């Protein structure tokens, strides 16, 4: 668990990290360099979940051996599927990271929502649903490794 007290934002007791795959931790189906190592490190504090439609068909092979739960969602209504998944594990204990339009509902529901902007860009509604926006996934994951950075960003 990661516990963070942010003045004006409240105490966060985060137990789950929910990640979108393509556009967030992978680009064109390939895991971004450094992500596997970072997830392994964070897995000692957080239960990691990767939600995806697996557009490129690579998620199972790419994340084999990584300490995470992979959930392949149906092609339709992924935004609802992601939201419902977060709801089932406890949104008040969840940090979600994504970039796509189908990530907006899970970021909004989660205690902490982080949008990332990589080569694919990020959907405007997802950016508006996020508490924090990062330029890339490693920056976003580093916020969880160094929670005082979140305090500096989110405090009032």
C-alpha cells in the first residue's frame, strides 16, 4: 500500500494500480523500455492490473513474467468495462493511468487518476478526468515511487 496525505486533496491509501496498455505502457503493442522494471518494483506496494482490448495481440506475451493481472476486454464499451473493473476492486484504493477516450471513466472513478501523453496523444475527456497529467508513463510511475511529488502537485 502507498499512503499519501495531500493537504486539500485528502489522504490516499492506494492498494491497486490499474493501467491501460496501448498508448499508456505500450506503443504499437510493444512495452515501453523501463516499464517492466518499474512495475516489478511497484508490485511490492501495489496490486497491478492491466486492462486492454489487446489491439495488437501482444499483451500476454509481452507481460509474461511481470507481476500483474492482465484483463482483455471486449472491443465494445471498453470505457464501461474499465470503469466496472475499477469499481469491483475498490475505487477509493485505486490509482488509474491511461490516455485514451476509453480510460476517462476509470480515471474519474479512481481515487487518483493520471493521464499520460505519449506518441498516441491523449483524449481531451481523459485529460479532463485526470487529477494529474504526465508527459510519459515513467514520469507517472515515478510519482508513485516518490509520493512527495504528488503532494507538491495536488496540494491546495
